């Protein structure tokens, strides 16, 4: 019944109003849950840091995040139709790590624009809104340059302060071609990998892109499946971070009020 009512409201209400109503419901529910948990503490991320025992500031920051506290980033991403703040609670983490930088001229690249082509493995289905997250980043960082990339050429677009490009995460030459674009040759402050959610694709793009990060910058792999956590822990615990000196790695499992099996992030920060 909830889904049917939501669809009626989506078709009836003016653009943006439905998203505001849904966001308001989400905020209310989150605050009720947050108030109820206040006496026992909010649910904290489970953070595995690599190298183990490094006690990095990155891991400490993530552990302090209140995953139930809605932020301005939550509202903006929800308004654009991104799943970073509803199906997931990533925006609480992004707010803690990037919130103080919102007036800075950051360079942000997100891989995975949200294709709704059912023939592609990375498809978000018919409800997907291509470009939702990059438009959200543009609103959140009014002085920022926002870039996106996707394997679906049909959803690529350019807009005010947004440029998007083709990439196949499993094709090393396509990754090199992406970074050879004239406007992408400068380093990035933030790289978000929200494309094809497979271990092989994650590793392929990471290895071809991590060095493109500026000192102090963040690289984030979103939507890691619960079932892939042991594989990531094994890789990261067996010396893999040593291939990238000067980077701190944190694998974060995020409790969520919804039952989702991919609410996990790999967050990497390049030391200043």
C-alpha cells in the first residue's frame, strides 16, 4: 500500500514536492529512532582500519558519525533522487568528512551516473534517476567542479559545472582514456565509485585512479555487499595498502534502519 500511495503522490504533486514530503517522513522517522537510541548511544559505524592498528584520524572520524542524524547533505541528495540518503545513510558520513569544505572549490568525480538501462549490469532499474548524485554534489559545493562517468553513453550530459564522460570500469584502457580528458588531468579532491558493484570492478577502477587524488583527498567505494566484506578484509589485511604509501584505508559497515545488504563503504584518504 505504501508503494502504491507513493506512486500516486509522485505523479500528482509538482516536481520536488513529493521528494520534500518523503524526506520529511524520513527525517521524522530518523529523529524518533535517534531519540529512542539516545539513552544507549547512537548506532556507530563498524570501522576496520588498514594497516591494522594505524589509529588513523580517518577511522576515528568515521567512528564518531551519528548515522541517525539527518544533515543538509541528506536533504539535497534526497531532493535530487539519489539513494545516498534514503536507501543508504552515506550522507551522514560525507557530511562529517566534507561538511566543512562546502565553500571550497573542490573537484569531485563520481563514477556511476545511475543508468536505468535494463541491459546493463549497473542498471538501477526503471526508478533510477541518471545524474541525481552529480547534481546533488553541484548544489552542495557551489564553487565546485563536478565530473561524472558511466558505461551508458546515452545518459552522459554536460550542464552548468557538470561534465560527464564514458568509462568501463573493467577496461584499463577506458580508465586511462577517462583520465586523459583535458579537464580531468588535474587531481581530484573527491572520487566516488558508485558504478558496477563487483569486487573486480572496484579494484580495477581503484588501481587506475587512486593516484589521481590530491593530498588530503577522499576516495570512496559505495555499496559494498555484506557478502564481500570478508574478501575486502582479506585483501586489505594482507598488505594491499602497502602498494599505496601515503594512503589510509577504512572499511566501514554502517547500521541502517532499513534492511539492506550493501550499506558499506571503503573510504581512503591521501595523507596531506
